[in-house]
């Protein structure tokens, strides 16, 4: 959370490539926006959130992160290597 948003729960990032939401900067185009593989959004299909903006709630963001880690590992966050090597 520190590397992604400096622990700011209302953080918005990656605005030129798509939006990342909340304290853990969960990337909308991959995890909460409709896609070819997840027409309702991955996290919506897993009943974690109803809309991307729900990721501003730190508790929901942590639950969402668990699903993301289970699906693709911690490497889904670009700051993973920096956090591990600190």
C-alpha cells in the first residue's frame, strides 16, 4: 500500500493507461472493468465489489487483492519488486 498509494485510500493512478483505484491501486481494465474474459468485471464476477469505485474502501481493496494474488500472484503490482527489495 505504501509503494502504490502512500496509503491514501482515495488514490487514483495510471490515468493515461486506464485507472487504478484505492490504497492498493488495483488496475481497473484488468480487474474491475468488463473484458472479453469477464463481461461483468473479474472482481464483480467474484462478488467482491459492485463497481470499481468500491475499491476506495480499504477493506474491500484487501479482499480484492487476495483474489488478484490467487489469480496472478503479487507480480500483478508493478511495485512488487521494490517492496520486496526494500
